[in-house]
C-alpha cells in the first residue's frame, strides 16, 4: 500500500498545523555525506504519486522532487564525511536530520521521523515511524527530496573524481567502485572508517624475501 496522510491528519486534529516529515539517505555508501530532508506538505496541494523513494525510478524521483519544491516547504541538510568519521554513521545521520528540521522557515509543531529513534537535539514534539517513508506522505516526500539531493551532489563529485562511477552508484560499493578504489586509490570523500575502505588503506605489508 502507498503512504497516506493519516499520521498528519491525526496530528492536525490536535491543533498541530506545521507537520514535518524528516528522513535521511546515504548511510550505506562508501563515499560522500549523509543527507536529510525535512518537508512540510500543504494538505491542499500534495503531489500525486508520493512513495518511498526506493520504490521509484530516478526519473520519477526527480520529477516529484521538483513538484514537492514548488508546493511544499523543504529543507535539506548534510553531515560530512569528517563528521561520519568523528562520530559514527548513525549519529551523523541524526545530525543531518536535526539540521534539516532546523533549516525550515519556522519551527514545526510536530515532526514525523522515519525510524525508531529520536535524534538527539531534535527538541520538538515528535513521532517515530518504522518504515515511515512507506507509511507517511510527509516522510515519503522527505525521502524523495533527500535522495535526489544526494544523488545530484554525488554526480557533481564524480566530475571531480572520475572513474568511481558515483554518478551512477552514488558512492555505494558496486563492482566498478571497488575496482576503481584498487586502481585509483582512496579520495578525501571516502569514509575511511567503513571496512572496505579501511581494509584498502591498511592492508598488511606483503613480506618479501
């Protein structure tokens, strides 16, 4: 079943008007930041076809992200590779989510969070929703916006670091990406704490006679 507006409607019956959905993308890649988006939909102008970004084609995500930006309030934020390294990927994801919500033009009345954890520092009334991007239209919209924003960022980085295929794999560990790591080496945008990158950087020296 596609996501719906039930959680938002329930909150609105309690007098909460600015209902924000927040989601993040980019926990799994070997390179690039983690990206989050916060979206407040206008109940009178909800784009048709909103869904979990993973269920949509890249072309459909891009079209929907454009529609969302035209009719909804949107904030996008990132946590850098350096922050992923100095904290961990979960904490970095939460930092990006908190920043996205903070970037809205005014504080939300209620935040619908994808997942089962409330990010530290998100000091607004909130509700966690496991699988929220497939249940809530606001979270689905946030997942689409975040995915499109991060994919575009990785495509831009691919122009500066060709060969890794980031314009297609968004930094995930595809065969092309792994082969390029061995051939071209590790860039500043790679997450050195992630095992495949760590193993390449710290391969034990091969003993020679």
